[in-house]
C-alpha cells in the first residue's frame, strides 16, 4: 500500500492530440523513461498511438506502464452524455487494453484555454449543478460496469468545479461509490483551496492525485487581472517542486496515511514550451519526490 508516482504528457507541454508546438510522442516516451519514471498517463487521445498493440510495444521498449486515460465531459450541458460517452469508448477501451485502472474526467471549461474567451456563464445555476452531478454519477457507474475502471473527477481552473467550495458541493451531490476525486494539488492551490483539508474531510473520495505546485505571486496577478488558465500557464503559474505551493511532503504524507494504493502523477502545465526544457525539470522533480521518501517510483 502506498503512493506510486509517475508523469504525464502535460509535463512535456502536451495539451492536444496534434500540435506542432508540442514535443513529439516518441520523444516524450523516451524522455519520461530517461527522467526515471515508470508510470504515465495517456494524455489527450491521439497523442500517443491509439492502436493498443502498437502502444503496448512502445511502452514495453521503455519499461513504461499506464495508470489512466483522460476525457473532458461537459455534463452540466443538456444532452451532452452521448458526446462524453463517445470519448469514453475510445479512451477507456485503450486505457484498459494497456493495463490502466483509472479514467480521469475533467469537466467542461466555461472559458477557452487558447483565447481566454468566455464560452458560457462562469457559475452554474441549480439545474446545471443537478445535470452535472447526475451525469457524473451515471458516467462513473457506466465506466465501472463496462470497462472496470475507476472514474476520478478532476476539478480544474476555468470550469464550474474549481474552488474548494465548488469541490465540496460536487462531492456532496454525487455518489461516493462511483464518483471519486482526482486531487490535483496545483489546481486546488491555484483556486485558493486547501489540499490537506480536502483529504481530511473526504478521505474515502480520494482515488488518484496529480502533483503540481503554483507560484503564489503569478497566481495573484492572474486573479487580479481575471486571466484565463492558458494565460496563467504562459506566465509561469505552474512551477516545479519545491519552488511553489502547496508544500509537497505534508500532502504526500496525508495521501500515504489513506492506507491504500494511490497513483500520484506529476503534471506541471508547460504549454507551450521549448522541446529541450521538460526533461531537466522532470529529472529534478522525480529526484525531489524520491527524496520525500516515497516508497515506490
């Protein structure tokens, strides 16, 4: 029992399936292994090979394993379930085929990552909250029944489940048996939340974690100017540990104290980033996390 760390394409500046600003997939796989990690996430569907046999071969060449896949699901919107499920059928099938155990689900964003443009109201009305909660309950149950994967809901900046109050409300409204939480330490801190308090109050809901830190000074500027998350990343809001907040050792200790296996995947948002930047950061981060006396890497 304990924490198993890994990394993800996000830490190499990968946000999209195909983008010339992003590190090529083969280079990511080479470098994540070179940095010292054994576990990865799939990243956006289509970035890594989508044929299970091909992907398995690429992973085996580098002694890598997959913890989870990721989808976006705007289930607060009416009649969105079929669109979300179409993603699940692709991502969950590939995740299961290569040995992954979790599906990370990010809610739809009200503001564009690329342009900062508001796409819909910042706050959900009561009907929107009800659709979101019931939709995630249904999704979690269907993912578990059809694919045997645990859904891990990921609160995220510029979505309707962003602040700690919103996370608390979401957890109160959803089924604890099928809807678990991916605790993203950076997004919680970015939005003024307390990671340790969330773990303390909802220990049974924590199924997965993303490890990242934020620069409080950059975050203060972002909040003062109401900038979008994409702009925040370009300004350097996300930093490598131990340069930011939250303090990692107490968070890791709290996760360890849950007494069960937890994947803790490093996700330092770097989009866009020069191709030669991520590897040195990844090496340092892996070394730092190991220095925190994690039992496994």
